[in-house]
């Protein structure tokens, strides 16, 4: 019900059950709205355990001419490292797990051994493989994962690294070090 009051009719309105609003004024109400969003940034994560190994260290071994030892021998001795577990810790989306190696650096910082994919490395060259696939310095899909381009979150893979040494080394260091890098993308 609306009532007008004489000369005030143009200036004020009385509405039963509502608040009177002067002419020219406005009123507002606020609505709180939630918008669910799938984040465009997902967490990509991979962990390696253990974070350090020594080729030939038990349960890994080194072999040359039918003998087993804990040290690499020339020419082209072969050593394995203890198993490494690679785990995809991503945040809910499948990821690609890639792996790459690096040159081996001698303890005296002398002549490096170049990483090669040749099955019989030459002088100052060496080969590292995981599951048979030779590593290179360029990251490639880790073939130890069945679907390396689509690894499910929380998937793990135990990997064995195998090293084939050079035919000879011009550096006489008693140890070399290298890095193997896994990347989630």
C-alpha cells in the first residue's frame, strides 16, 4: 500500500513493509559469491632416494674379465650402483619424468671423462645407462617408467645405474664424480 501526503507526495513515499527511500537516492545489497578454480600452476616434483651412491658399492659391483671388485678397471670395466628410487611427487596431474647425465670430473680436477652413448666408450669417455637406455647430457624421457611421458602422481620406480668405463684415462685420479638428474615436467 502506497500513500502520498499532500505536498510531500513528490518528495517522500511511504511504502508499507519496506523502507522509504527519498527520490533520487539509491539502495544496494551485497551478494558474496565463490568461484571454484582449478589452479593453472601445478606443482611438479620428483625425489631421488638415496641422493648419493658409489658405483661398485654393495649391493652394486664392478666386473672385468670375469672378476668382481669394488673399483672400475680398464679397459671398459663395468660397475653398477645400489638401486635408486625415483618418485613422482606432483600435485595431481600426470607428468613426464626425464633423466640426463653429465661428464665425470676427476678428484684432481684434471681431464674429464665425456659422457657417451657408445656401448664401448673410447679413451676419456664413459657410458651410464639406467635399465639399458644410455644417458646423454640432454634430458630424455626416463624409459624405466612404463609410461614415461605420463607418470601418475606418487608413482615410484627403482632404477639401477650401470657404468661402462673408458678404454683408458689420461687422468690418473683414483675417483671421479658425476651427476644424474631427473626432472618432472
